[in-house]
C-alpha cells in the first residue's frame, strides 16, 4: 500500500480506537544513521522492518532509538561497520509488510530485524492470519539468504491513549499474537525474541511518550536489553557458540516466550526450538499450552 494511502487509513481509524489525546500527526520519529562503527571494513547489512516500534516512534534523538543502539552494539561486537537500512513505517501491519520485504530484497543479504504486531492487534484481522502473513514474508527473506530476527508483538492494552473498550480485547489479542508469531517465525526459519510484557506498566508516569501510546525513551530502554542479546547471538553463531540449552516444541517455545519477556528462540527443525530464557527464569510449562497458538482465533 502506498505511504499516503496507508496514512489516510491509519488516520481514519484513529477516532475509533484512540481517545482525543492522541494524534497521528503528533508522533515523533528519530533520525537513524546510515552507517555505524569503523569507517573501514566489509560492512554488515542490517535491515529494520516493521511498524512504529521498529522506528522508535515517540522519541527524538537517535541515541534513544532501538535500531541505532542495536546497530552500534553489533558494530562494536563485530569490529566491522554496520549499514543500517530503516524500512519500517508507522501503521504497518503484517499484511503491509510485503512492500518492505520487497525493498529489502533489492539489497545485499544480511540481518533483517522485524518488529510488527501492534497494529494487527488493533485491526479486524484474525491473529492467526497476521501470524501466517508474517511467516510468508520471513520465508521470502530466508530464501534470499537473509538471517531474520522477529521481535514478537508487545503487550497492547494499557496505553493511556486507547479508548476503554479497546483495552481488554487488545490485551488478549496481543498475548495470543505474540505466541502465534513465535511459532510462525520459527517455522519459517527465523529466530524470535519476546517483547510481550504485561508488567511493563504502560500507565506508569514516564513510560509512554507525550502521544500517550508509543514508548518514551524510558519505555524503549526496557526493550533494549531484551533485544540486544538476540541480535548479538547471530555473531556468536558465526563463531561457533553452542545453541541455548532448552530443547522444546514450537508450542512450548511460544508458551515460554509469552511468560518471560526477552526469551530468545532458535529454530532447530522438525518442530523443535532451542529456547534461551532470561537470567533467573526457569522452564515451567503450563499444562495447557498449544490450543491458544494453534487456531485461527479472532
């Protein structure tokens, strides 16, 4: 969908979902550098795809942006320059991700980071359909030689800008979509990292930006330590670091991911995944774990 038409669609739906304190035109987006790290050397390619969370909408300075901080950390760890291609756009859903992937495929393969899902939660699209659409785009990238990291849907529902009737449905749908994205991305050969955190306290003062929907610099700082280990793990893999120890089914991986923000899952094939839990977390699987992520739920 062309950018102008997408913006019209987003603005048209805003009054239904958001209270009067939110305006699409008031969203701020920080600038992103094109290159990070040493001036010389064979550059690593980092393409960032997805929605406003991938853009770090809500903050002003690149030092507060997830993509910039991730590219710098990758360059420091690899001792190589990183070329950052910011393809993410405000309002992107899994259905609209196709255009960004097509653009990425015109460049040299590298690492593609995808953050999408929040807008799917607020749309009429079934969560299972959104996860399936994500899987198709991951498969396109993997077939072209890209390594892919999917940061799954964050918790949606407590942002002050949302209307009261939207909040409860969004809480359920964001949890379900996060799990379904985990399964879909792993099936397509991507790694995943969980951003779903119902304890993020989005109503707490200072966690959201002035638009009262997107995170503030403090809010993005909660995501950064969860994302960085998963990004840097691609370098560890190249250097022969062993895979994370917990070997579970894909449904079990999804159940663990929505329990523990920062959970990093690596596909092993044959319906299995290696799961690296955040420090201090133990593998405790619920007795009923697969149905929620298997059906085409609304």
